[in-house]
C-alpha cells in the first residue's frame, strides 16, 4: 500500500466516522438514548451495520466517540492548548460558543450518559489546566487559593453552562454570550492583576 492509498483510506474513514457521529447526534436528540438502535444509526449514516460495528462494538463505545467528536469540534474552533493569556481565553469564546450552540442538543444528551462520564472528566481536567495557564499572567502575586478561585470563575464563564444560561434566560445569541463572558473574564483578570501587583 502506498502513502497515497493510505491517505485516501484515512480520509474515507474520517468521512465515514463523521457521518456516523452526525447520525448518532441527530438520532439521540430525536429518540433519546433508550430508543436508539445501532441499526438506525447505520441506516441514517448510510453505512452497513458491519461497518458500524467494526468502528464501534456497542452503544457505549459509540457514545464515548460522540462525546470525543463534540469536544474535538469545539477544540478545533478554539484550541485550548493555545491559550496563553486571559485575553486569548476571552477571544476563544467567539469561536467556541457558536460551535457549542450548534451541537447543544446532542451535547446535553450525551453528557448525561453514564458511558461518557469518565471521558468528560478527563476533558474537564484538560480544560481546567488550559484555563489555569491562560489566567496565570493575571494571577501573579496572588495566593494559590486566590489564583485557583480566579481560574475556576473564568472556567465557569467560558463553559457550556454559561452559554446555555445566557441563551435561555437572557436570550443572548452565542456571539452575545461570548462577548459577555469574554468581557467578564477581562474584568476579573484586570481586577486580580491589580490586586496581585499591589502586594
């Protein structure tokens, strides 16, 4: 097999996986996890059941893959590893919040599934590390407890919970929610940076 053949095969596999994930997301929202059948996912994705089972041997593996697919879509929009300052964190929300809004229904269904709890916990820890790193320039001079509280609030402001609350209660668009959360992160960063310099 040549490199070109392998590359084409990889591209085809990625497209197939994407179709499966989109089909799964749609069906979970429409039917809920209790009524979901792997046959229906294969049919909606326009793949054979054998292909589906080759990639995902059971519903649990499918749900974990969907959670990963949703996280990857958000990370592509706003890569968490690249966040080096509070302003970069705030700016990243303008890409992340619209993606979270687009995937909202599937995200809400999948986050309640026991099969994905461990994968979500890993994602939360990774996001926590990236936000702590992004807030670090503003928290120099603060105690560890104060720096932790600052990062925790920034994490909350940049979370799906903040977006969905602002959409539901305040009727914000994802863009307005990103601007509001980004603004609040900036205000908090400025305040704690001033406090840290004053010590």
